[in-house]
C-alpha cells in the first residue's frame, strides 16, 4: 500500500488523499485518520512520512511502521538515484547544460508566484505597510548578497517588533 501511494503521488501533501482512500475503512476509522493528519502536522518533519508511519502502526504495530517507512522512502530514493545517475552521465553534454539553463527561468517564476501567493494571503493583508517594509528590506539585503538564513532571521525579529 505504501509503495503504491508513493509511486502514484509526487509530493507529500498529495499523498494524503490516496492514503486516506487506501486506509480508512480497512485499517483505521476516519476519526483516527483525521487525528493522525492533525498529529503529523504538529510534529516536526515530513507530514507524509509521519502519517504513513501512523497508518503503518495502526496496521501492524512495529512491523507496520517499518513497512510504511520502507514504502515511503524507497520510491523517492530510487527515483533520485536514477535521476542523479542520468545527470552524472550526461553532465558534459551541451544539451544538458542548456536544459538546466532553460529550467532556471521557470524556477524563478515558480518561486515568485509562490511568494506572491504567500504575500497576498489573509495574514499579510492584515499587516499591510509593515509587511511591505519587511519585504523591501529583505529584498535589499538579499540584493547585497547577505546570507539568506540571516535575512530570514532578521525579518522574523523585525516581525516581532513591527507586527504586534
């Protein structure tokens, strides 16, 4: 079941629906699944992996957890090893360099769109000009090549004082 879920879904959050379909009724009740989703969102780490382990435990105690871990970790690990070996094999090819260069603008647009969606969220709307100030200061700091973890930490500190 866990191999199936992780082979058919490409990301953690999208696997929740398929895991629900596979486990509710046969392994656990809907209330238990909802509780597991809530618990997996509270604890640190990958929600999908924690949820799979919770369902695995409900299915078969410690062996179920081990099966869930294997099923959840094996597919992405094999896919990454395959991808890395292909990239390693073709890294000196001109078309591969152009492929990577072609992806760069799309990645930039993707990051910009996600940033815009976060900024447009209800939390940011209620903050207004102060959030714009933090965003502008972060942009300037990143423009001058300050380390991004430092910029994020400073933005958080500013948020404590400016966004009361």
